[in-house]
């Protein structure tokens, strides 16, 4: 199992953005023993400079909901900073699909 995991890993590097875009990276954690979840993320400018970081304790919920909370919290922070052109990255393809398939909800 360990070997196949390593074989399937791929190295990803941060890709620079054009002005005025920013990049938001989000993630969640879920404690297996209690089900407690948290979300968090970091917002960086086009040159990879740190602008803002955030974390939030959510409580009991699924990993998907925690991932969506992380995206939501990051978008709120970016909007409060006056940023409207945001590229976000998450490791949850399910969260991306939900957002793409339901853009107005």
C-alpha cells in the first residue's frame, strides 16, 4: 500500500499568476478519533508572497463540508481585502465539482 501511494504521488509546484490575480490554497483536517474538523488556507499574491492565512474549527462534519467551509472562508477573506480575481486550489475534486455544477447556490 505504501509503495502504490508513493508511485501515484506527483510533485506540484506553485505556478505564478498574472496581475491582479491571487491564489488561495485550502485544506481541511479531520480527527479520526473524534470526527472534529478544521479548515484553513493561505492567500498569496501573483508573486507567491503571503497576503493572508486563516483557520477555523468547524466541529463535527464530513471532510467535504470542511473543505467547502475552507473555500468559503478564503473567498470571504479575499473579498474583504477587495480582491475579485481569485484562483483557488484544493485537493478535493468533489468540492470543485459541487462548485462548478452549482455556481449560483
